[in-house]
């Protein structure tokens, strides 16, 4: 065999190897795509859960401070009122 045949056989072998590696092996490109999508979903779930934990922690801090501050927060932010009490909202235009 001359040098040209060796180069051609090596190139064909490399192409066959990469085709097998990317499409037919256990760790093919489709599997990597699925895993990357799953990682993105899990990262989004982690961020959402951390946000929920922070909100819960803030509410618990507010609850533990004093009952008066909790009532003040509820009255100001949630527009809650006591029985027999009238609440007037001032809207600026």
C-alpha cells in the first residue's frame, strides 16, 4: 500500500468513528441535548424554590418580630381592616 491509501483509510476510519460517536453510541448528541434540557429545568426549579424559601423566611421574620408589625404589614400591604372599621385609600393621579 502506498501512502495515499493509508491516508484515505485513516480518514474513512476517523469519519466512521465520529459518526458512531455522535449518533449511535450510548453518549450520543441527542442524549447530551436531553441532559442539558433537564439541567436547565432543574436550575429553574432551584431558583424558584430558593425564591419561595426567601419569601417564607421574610414572612417568618416579620411574624416573629411582633404581632403589631404583622398587623401593620397586613393593613398596609393587603388592605385588611378590623371589624367595624372603615378604610379609605387615597389614590394620587
